């Protein structure tokens, strides 16, 4: 299984890397520099196509095909922090943390064309944006304004459908959606919680909030990433500072119970991903320049360490190439 890594290039990284996961040997191996590029901190990968956040005097996105640059769209003083591709394969979304905006692009004849921008008020830190097929909505987490926005396409444009107000100071960062239930799970960076939100036609309704850290360790709050198993039975979160990954069991109503917190075996677990078969979880530890490999029990959801200290410079984004 091939994995693509997005990185910072502040210290030793040179760009986008790939590494292989051997499921039989249960090991990560063969790290390679795939694309030399500045600050490719977040990626969206579809087969031979890679869309990368990038910064080269100006910030924006670059489109690669089989490792070769196809097109770029750089027009910001600072780069976006997030990029995602619509399932239609020709609509691209970015969120800009420092600019406080999200942008929508269309890909036509291998060219990136800007389509629409939503600029938020002062204090915005738009952190993620993804299309959700279950709801047919584009959802944005704004960490700075403590809001979750939902947009729908209407008459060839995207329009705001609703906004959910998160309690001030929690900082919504990323989200995942249950594969069957109308439930949105929002990870809050500043309070290290998962908000369990029931999706309704008029918006979102909170049904549970649960801290990702073990009891008695609430002083370190710096959540990073969130994933859900494809069977909808387990949810996973990453915690920087505490340097750990937590596992939650999902009940039939979509609510959570934390069942495990395991060390990340490195410093600053910025991102992690489940393998396409969901047998493994790979975690990227930014400050210690290493990946950690866990085996995942499909029945219990629990993680077991199988490999640590796998070198990967400044990794902050993990994408399994086959998981698209």
C-alpha cells in the first residue's frame, strides 16, 4: 500500500514523500521524496492526481499528475491549510486559516480556475472544508469564529444553508460523518472534545460532547485529527501535547464512549489515517520526524503498536493512495 505524506519544509523536509506499507510484514518502508515543493502541508490524492497546498512567495494550490506539475493557482500572501476534492473529480475546495476564507475551484482541461470565495469576518480561522455526500452539503469548520457552516449548490453557485454556533473557545478544527447515521462528529482543537451533532434539515443539533483525553488529564488540550471506521463502529482522535490517540466506540444512536488512549510514540501527532482495509492506522509525529504504525482490531476497534520510529521529516498529512 502506498502512502503519500504532506510536510512542512521548515527544517529538513524537501516536499511530498511516499512510503510503502507492507501488510504481510506489518511494516512501513521505502521512504522516498516524490515531489520537491515548498510547504505541501495538506494533500488530496486521487489515483495519479495530487492536489497540494503550497507556498512559493505566494500561497495557493498546485496540481500534480504522476509527480509532474500540471498547473498551479497561487494568489494569496499565505497558503491555505486544507484542500479537498469533490467526488465529481473537478471541484476543489480550500480553507485558509490565516486568511479567514474558503475557496472553490473547478478543474477544466487540466487548469485550475477560481470559481467562488467565502470571506469570513475578522477573527476567522477557516480550518477545513469537505463535501459530504450523505447530506449533499459542503461543510466548513471555522476554528476562530467557533462556527460550522454548511453550503449547498444552487443555480450553479454555492449558497449558505445554515450555520451552527459552537460554544465560544472550543475551536472546531476537523470533522467526520457517520457512514449511515445522520451524525456529524466535530473535533474541537482548543477544548479537545468531539461534538456529536445530529444532522437535520434546518441544521445541526448537539446530542453529546465528550473529551478526548483520559480523565484527570484535561490540562493538555490541543486536538489534531479525527477519523471514523468504515463500518461506523469506532472513531479515532489525535491529541498533541498529550501525544496520544484515543479510540471511541460508537453506539447505535451515534454517541461515543472512549475505550482506549494509546501513546503516539513521538512528539506532536499532527495527523493519522486508517489503511483502506482498516487493518492499520499510521500516525505522523511532526516534531520527532517519525511515523508510528498500529494494527487495528476490527472487532474491538483497539490499537496495538507494531512499529515506531519510522523516519519521515516534518510530516503533517497522511493519505493512503488507495483510499479514494
